[in-house]
C-alpha cells in the first residue's frame, strides 16, 4: 500500500515537472513606470524566510523577511533590468503602511488616491508549500500577477497555477523559499518590456 502511494506521489511530481509553463499573454505596450505594491499573501501562513527564531529576533537582531518581501523585491529587480522605471519601495510603504491591497482594483485605487503616475503591479500568493522542510527539492506555488493602471483598467495579467518550482541543492526552507520566489518572478515577468519613447 505504501509503495503504491509513493509511486502515485512520484508520478504526480514527475507530471508536474514535465508540464510546460502556460503560454504568456502578450504584454502591454504603453507602460514605462511601474509601482510594485506589497504582495497579497492569501495562504494563511506568514511564509517566513528569516527573522522568525528567538536567536534571530533577540540576539542577532535579524530583520524579518518573508516570501512576499522577496517576490516584491525580485519583481522590482526584474522590471528595472528590463528597462522600466520602478517606483521606490519607500514611497509605496509610505502610501500603504506596508499593508498589501486585497485585490488589484484596491491597488489601482490606492495609486489613484495618491496621484501615482504609474502602472501598478499587483501580486497575489494563493499557494506556497514546500515538499519537505529539510533539503527541499521544490515549492508548489500558485501566484497571479496583474498590471493595472490607476483608472482600474487591467493592462496585463498572468497566472502561475499550482505546480512545482524547482529548488535544487538547497538545505533549508528559507533558501528554498527565496530561490523559488526569484525564479517565479523571473519567469512570470519575462515578457514585459517598457514602452519605447517616440523618436
């Protein structure tokens, strides 16, 4: 019985691993500046990477870092690398109080209320689970990204359905979470390019 369950589990993992990523919808063409709002973590778990243990909090004074933090940071890095102007996170923190919007429309409304002249990148984490807590080989992630203008018009959206993101060679949970977040944002934002200024 255990052998059959293990075989079924391994078959499922293999099928996920061989599955092709979904086709990326065409990116918007009229965006130059992007504000990456704090991601909305709907998993029910804090998804801590660092700063959770007694030692980190009180002895080493390590800042708390979460998967949403890494997703937002990596999204900003990927967008800047591709040529977008990225709104500084400190400005957004002042606007949002570091609270994630509950939906893409809420992020757009926040941008409009604060007269932010930028498209908004809204990130929603629906699932984030590691296969095993020690020497994890993958994180099963379900994440959606939406690019929306302050008027509430959706410019582009992409969904990463629940499937594994490989984390080979890592030893602990924090490293697996970090690598998966970085890989996911690189993959999901790969099609975006900023509008070229008119000659």
